[in-house]
């Protein structure tokens, strides 16, 4: 089922979300981005290379939870990473027409890590809210680069064709970048990254939001894998687990 993912480092799954959902999430992303611009200031976002990047949109609009917590994604994450995976990040990405994006350089999403692992420790579930391809700066992957310790320019570079509503599943250790968008229209996407719990979250979600009534969702958000503040805190956590059994 995941042959391309394991061999090349990426794989396409089509028709995961509908046209109505695509339109809905694009509108929601634009609204959340406006909120984040109001919070931080457009000039400040530009100074730090965060223009057209929507960080953790689910913290602003709970409808985005559905994109990382649904049956399809839960199964993919469990089958590849295992039952203890956590959400490392959720980012909305807008690649503007005829503008260079701040991620238009080859990188790993576990950035600056030069090693390989026998099994994936982090994966990305990327929703395409537009058709993706070379014409609009679709993601460029270096095939098989997740199997290399460091960047290897000799590897084949591929921009997979993905229709709007598709998911691009990729190993977070595969080198990739945003292409150049020359389509005349902006390109939207939403990236969800899942990791084993020893990898820190981009935002410490348990410190940002309250726990939910859903134990599985709480685990995914990192409520069961945060560091302890003291020995007493550590032991109280273990005691509560025993008493709750």
C-alpha cells in the first residue's frame, strides 16, 4: 500500500476531500491568516520569512482538527509511525503567483538532521487544495533522499502531479522544496506532520489549549508525552495511571 512512500519518499492519495471541503478550507485559511497578520503585523512576518504561512490554524478554527484527526489519517499514521505518534505541527501554506516562497530551498522537515533511520520517525500528510504540478510551483522531491544521511544533488528531482483534494504523504526526512508558481493563481496547501513523541512539537499544544474528552485526540496533541516539571509531577502522573486502570 505504501510502496512509493517507502521507496521514493512520497506517495499520492487522490480524492481524500471534496470540492466543497477544498473551498471551505481555503476560505478558512485566508481568515486565519488575516488574524495572524493582525496579531503579529505583516512587516514583522515578512522580516522573519513568515509571510503567507499560517501556523497551527486549528488553534484558531477547530474545523482544521478534522484534517489531522480522521479515520484515513489515523490509519496511515498508526500503520507507519505507530500508536504513540503525536502531531508535531499543522501549517497552512500559500505559494503566491510569481513570488518566491520562503521554503523554495531543499530541506527536510526535520531540519538540519543528517542521519537515517530503519523506520520512519516522522511523516507529513499534505492536503492539496489546488491542483499541484510544475505550472504552479508544486512540491519538488528528491527521490529516495530519506535514505541518504545528507543532501545528494545527484538524486532525481520530481514534481508529482496531484489533483486538488489529494494528499501527498511523504517521509519528513525526504528533501523537498516549493517550486516556482507561474500559473497566474495562488496555490494553497495544508501540511500536517506526525512524529514519534521524542521529537518536539513546533508549538507545545498542551500548554496552549485545554485537553479534550477524547483520550486518543489528547495523545495525538501531546498531552501524554510532555516533559515533567518535577519528580513529584512525574510520580503523580504514574500514580494516576495506576489508579485509573
